[in-house]
C-alpha cells in the first residue's frame, strides 16, 4: 500500500470530504483527489502539512504502514506531535526533531528521495 492509499484511508476515517481535507492542509481544490486517482506520490512538503494539521495521525503508519493509523490521545505531546509507542525510541527521537526546520526539511528530502527511488 502506498502513502497516498493510507492518506485516503485516513480521510475516510476522519469522515471529511477531499475538498475539506485539501483546505485543511492548505492545498488547492482537487489536489488530493488527483493524487489518489492517479496513484501518485505525495511530496514531503505535503506530508509535513498533513502531519502538522492532524497530530492524531501516526506518522510512522503514514510513512511506513506500521502500527495503528491513529495515535491514542495519551501519546500526543503538548506540541501536538504524536509518538507511536513508548518502546519505539528511534521514532520518538525522530519526531521530537520535527520542530526544527532544517531537520524537518532533511527528513522531507529523504522521504522524497525514497519515494522517487521506488518509482524508478
């Protein structure tokens, strides 16, 4: 399952229209619909917007398909950053650095490169 498929599942779970979802993440009308219909990859900047807008969305599930789609309320910190589980030290550490713009950009670049490599 691709990231775009997991985004579609999350949108259905949230019971929002694609138009409302696009608005919530600051994308143009029809953006996510086009991505879903064409089974296209979603860029790191869009993933960042989704994770920022929906702190209950498990970023590990979104990116890798591992764990639960939605984080329990008790694992979302005061900045709204979600943690997949207490035992996942690497993911927890990585997510703590999402607030640092330079590191966030590097993570986005790595994700973009990974998605591009999968398409090639």
